[in-house]
């Protein structure tokens, strides 16, 4: 055996790193380009455990406590907790820490699968709001304050509302007004701000969860800040949420051996953003705006700002580059493969779009290089080809037969996705990214959704909740 064959993962990652792709995907540190020059060596030295000098994440009284307090001030919170199991653990803790078994929670249908998982764990009953859908742009839109108010009117016993802001495309709803609706009714206001950790650091960015008065919110630091994968923040503001309860839940959900490497990157990300964030964000916003103008003039490429959806889209994240290539005789999944040939890796694709995550770790040179590679890709497209992009049918919500908790605890069997119509889903199924379930546990699987999932797969997308041989979990 050679070292190469004995170390498939290690060598595979090393080989990929040597390909030197231009990275426009998470994690937001982009190969550590804004880390201190000696951070790589330091990581081995600071991979430590709980010692008198290093503090304890679940009983912080020293350097972790100091770092978390600095983070709470930077992000506009009263209490901040470092997350070492990703924002998924934060969303789980947020739901399990503020709700009781049997409670109702109002959520948009485009919530992340981690929200559904948390509901299944504690028997929370989801009250889904069906997001409005633009057939023209094949796009799920944010829920509105009116929809939230109507949901509370029908379900006055719901404990609160959880919203996603921004979504994967950088689209934001009227988060401040939704918060006002919830608080006027004495309800909790929870926010999944996984993609918006940078919002508080620049005046041209959309309203943050903190500014909108969220009671508790979660951020994936590794998505848009210079932090390592799985590093995140959970914030509390006001007196509606007990921080001691949240800490107890976090100690239950997260590893008992939290990584000091991840925690140190959370401290670094906060420091960097406070000291350099606004300037770096200004540069990246300016560079992206110039890129968008040129792509429109040269290739007639549309972005989210060109969609006539101002009555639905309250704000857009100007650092999230979403290119609609549907008029270029290709679909997003094919374009993803073509831009990868230029050694550029976007974050994701859908039927119509390519999505690039741009962060403070990029600079104007990185955007200029992306511009050059996009021009090459567009020049080489075969525009004589007619491509029909399958579109999401996103009609009525699937019928909810049982709660997520009941489905999760039922006897389960596996069947082919193609044969699963009229069976009760036992595990969230959808496309990843963005990780939004098409079917949630407890819902009836229908032909419409099955066809949509196969369309995504056939165009080159990836599915979750579906095994490599096409099997899904259903209630027996």
C-alpha cells in the first residue's frame, strides 16, 4: 500500500486544494486569505481542551466569556453563545430552548431542514406559511407581515414565528414589520440569519435581526465571515429568552469537546469585521456592482435586482452575486459545470441561476478574475440550443398527516422515490443546497413533488433524504 491509497480523504483534499480553484462558496475565509500569516501553524498549538488558562464553553468565566461578550456588543445582542456544531445546532437550541412540547410555531415553508429536525425532536407543531412563488422567475419569495398576522389570527395559541432572513439568494423580507407584528401580539420572534452575519457591519446592507428586534437569532459565521466551517453564533436580545436555559440546551446538543480552533476563529471573525469589515464590504459591493453592469451590457445577464418583484422583495444583499443565465440557452446546473472548467467554484446552482458567495476575504482582483472567467464561459456557450428549464410547480402544501415528531418515532421503511406517492414522509427530502425540504416528516408525498425532485436530479442537482440508490424513508 502506498501513502496515497492509505489516505484517500487526506490526499483527496490536498489534491483538490492544489487545483487552486477560485472560491466563491463557504467557508467565508476563502482559504484563510485574511487570517494572520501564522494561523496555520498556530492551529496545531491551540487545538486544546478545557484547562485553567483556556476556560470552558459551557461554564465560561475567563477568555471564552470575554470573547462572547465582545461578540454580543459587536452583533447588537445582550447575550452571545459560540456554536461549534454549526448554525444547525443553534437552530435546534433556539427552538428547543424557548418552546415546550406540543407548542405551535409559525414558520415559512422555505425554512431550513434543521428547523424541521428540531420540531421532530421536541414535538413542536409547525404552522406553515406557504411562501408566494414567482412562476416567471422560478423563485420562492419571502413571507410577508400580512401572512404572519393572518397565521396568528388563525392560530392565536402559536408561541411565536421563526423566519429565514436572508435566503440563499440574499433576498430579504420586511423583517422589522414581521417582528413588530409578533411583539404586538406578545409572541416570540426567532430568526434564522445564517446567511446574514455580515449585515450589522455595513450601512448599505439589509436590516439585521438585531436591528429588527429579534428575541433570539442564529448566524453561520462560516458562510459570510472569515471563520471556519461549523463556527456560528447564537444571540439573545431582551428578556423573553432565558440565557441559562439556552446554555443548558447547547451543552446537551453540542459536543462535550468543543473545538478551540473553531472558537478562536469566531473571535477572529468578530475582531476582523469590527476593524476592517466596513471598508472591505464597501470594496466588494463596489466591485460586484461594476461586474453586474458589465455583464448586463455585454451578455444581457439578469440579477435579482432586475426581477419586477419589488412588492415582494424588501431588500437584497449586495454581496450575494446571483446570475440568471436562463436566456443563455443553458440551465444553472450545466453552467455550473462550465464555470468549473474555468476553475471557478460557485456556491450553488438551480434551474435558472448561479449563486456566488462573496465575502470580506475577496478583493477587487478576485472579482476581476471571476469577471474574466465568466466572459470566457459565456463566449463558449452554444446559444443555438433551445433549453427548456423545468420549473418548480410549488402549488399547495403537501397534506400534513401527522406531526414531525410522530413521523420521526414511527416504524420506518425504505421505498424507491418513484414509488413513494401517497406515502407519509419520515425524513426531510429536498434539494441541497439550499437545504429546503420539499417534503417534511409527517407529510404525504405527492406526484407533483416527486416529479420536481427528479427534474432537479436529472439537471445535475443534488438531493438530500434520498439514498444513492434512490430510496426514501416513509412511515410503514
